């Protein structure tokens, strides 16, 4: 068998795409190797969301240059968002690359790799392509948790974001194809799925007949043997009362909501073209907490957006405190070529971005620690998914509200079990606890 080395950057959707690529190439007799020097084909699945992500790819391509020089028949390919957006730059800065293709062409990866091996000149494939649900099985089958892409593309046009240009129009997969994929995963031992889309809560409106995420959740909930459902990423603009009700009523849907805020200032939200105000965002958080009091929230925040004043930034800090997020992902604004925000006049300096990044993280960590402290003494449902990172004699798992819990369960519990753990300590990045019975399960309130 030929050998494939696959390097993945960026979001969960890229992880999912990489698995499909590995599955498709396995059908053409390629097996995965961790060793780049042993590979016949090296593929880099790239991210374009921030400049730093792109620089990482160029630096990796630089490292691979000597391999290509030593073995000219090695095929080096760049796929994914950066490939879609920057094909000319990739070929100019990294002439050792033989193949460049965007996400829409993933279904044809086998043919593209063969062409690159045969033709001996760069193969470029960055056009649109029909939506296909790839059914090739990833090579790893014994896993408890899996991602399932339910829609591709994005039509939001936030002024900072390249995704609409890298992943194209919004297109949803048919519910039956998604359910079939989940059933297949469960048959292989999977117990938790995360449904993926750039605006996952816009799911289904392009289908005939139209449907929505709430209906999809109900259908996936019916898959026997599946225990938990998560989904990401939602946009506040598309958050409907029906989906909020589904959070309460669909039993396998977990009490965890990733709801990107981006900014707590109305002025900045408007310049970002996000389509909601801070007041509306807070209303949605309240409605979700009313529907499900145990709901945990995580979010994305961008600091240093063009023209963001100190007062705008403080409004973001205030909102982080007010919502009391379990987890906040803070990003320094990175101007992306071709986006409206990159052309805005009031670009901020790196020092301002670095300072705001540090301050936002400080507030987020304090608020997250307070949320963790509240969990001490509670009993929570935990899906055991491995051993603790720090202590191989302890088991580790996640609560329904997406917290890592480590506990001593040796001899009594196995990976894949769902158990109840009483939280004894709240540490900065995880909880510790002891095995118990389900007398009070805060993240298990349905
Ligand atoms: N589609 C989702 C949305 O808009 O809510 C999230 C997609 S993106 C992969 C993840 C996060 O990256 C965004 O929520 C945003 O906070 C951040 N991001 C996107 N573009 C950025 C940029 N130009 N600079 C810094 N952060 C950015």
C-alpha cells in the first residue's frame, strides 16, 4: 500500500474533512503514516481564518522542501480554506507543491492525487463542485465521539471573515444522509456526535422541503445507542425559539451552547455586520437559561477589531462577566485579504491587540473559575473517554456541559461507560471527582 501523511490545521470541520480524505484515499490503497519521511503523498489541510494559521502552513511547507528535493516523486498537496483562497500565492511561495485543491473538491481527492503523481506539474482544483455527502469511512473506527458535517459554506458576510470565500454558499446535507452517517458511527461504537456547520443553526433552509436544526436534532435523537448530541457553530442571528425549545425537549442534546459573541459593543457588532445587538444576545442567553437552567455557554470574542475603542472593549469584558461563560476563545483581530474590515481605516496596533487579548483572557479565566467552583459538590453525568492526561492511573471524561473530569475509577469503570461523578475539586483546566450514584446531576437536568 502507498503511504499518506496528513497534517490538519484549523477547525473541527477540517478534522472531519481530513478523515474523509483518509477514507477516500484508503479506497485507493493509501494507508496513513505518522512519518512524513515514509510518505508517498503528504497533504496539508489548511486554515485561512487568521494570518498566523497561514504562516504555519508556509513554515511547514518550508520544512518539507528537503524531502521533495531528495524524492522528486513525493506528492505534496495543499487542501482546504487557504488552498481555495491563496492558490497562486501557495504555488509562488512553495514551488515544491504539486497539488492545490479547495474543500469543494474533496470528493475527488483520489483522482486529483493520481493526476498529480502522473502529470509531474502542479494540479489546481479550486472551483465550485456539487455537494456530496462522502460516505468513505475514516480509518479509525473505535472511537466514542465523532464530528458529522451537516452543512457546508456560509452566507453571513461578517466583515472580518474569509469563510464565505473559502467554503462557498450554504448547502445542507439531507437529514436522511446525516442520520445514516450517525447510525453507521454508532454501529462502530460512537456514543456522542457533534453536528458541524459554519452557521449550524441555519441548517436546512436551502433543502426541499425546507427543514431546520431543531427537526434534525429530533431525528438524530432517535438513533438507538447514541447517547449525546452537540452542535457547533451557532450564530445568534439564526437562533429561533424552536431551537431553544429543542435544547430543553430533545433528551440527548447536551446542556452546552457555543454562541459566538465577537464583541459586546453595539457599534463594533454593527461594523462587523453580525446582525444582532448586545441586548438581543443577552435576551437569547436568558431564554436559553430559562429553557435549561444547567446550560453552559462558551463563546468566541475578537479583540482589536478596526476602530474598537477602550469603551467598546470594556463593553465586551462586561458582557463576558454578565453571561458568565464557562469558556471564552479570544482572538486578536487579523486582517484577511479581500474582507471589508481589512480595508477599514482605523486598524489597531499589535500592542493594543496583545494588551486586550491578555485582559480579556484574565476576565474569561476568572469567570470560568467561578463557574467551575459552583460545580464543586455536584454530581454529574460523565462519558468516560480515556485516561487522565496528568495521571495515567486516573480515568477522564466529559460532562454533558463539556467539562473535563478526572477521577479514580480503575477496575470499576471502562472507557465508553457513562458514570456519575461527584466533583470534589475545581482546577483551572479540569474538575476532579469521585465515582458516585446519580443523586443530583446538574448537567443532566432533562
Ligand atoms: N462561523 C462562526 C461564526 O461566525 O460565528 C465561526 C467560524 S470561525 C472558524 C471561528 C472564530 O474565528 C470566529 O467566531 C471568530 O471569533 C474568529 N475569527 C474569524 N475571523 C477572524 C479574523 N479575521 N480575525 C480574528 N479572529 C477571527
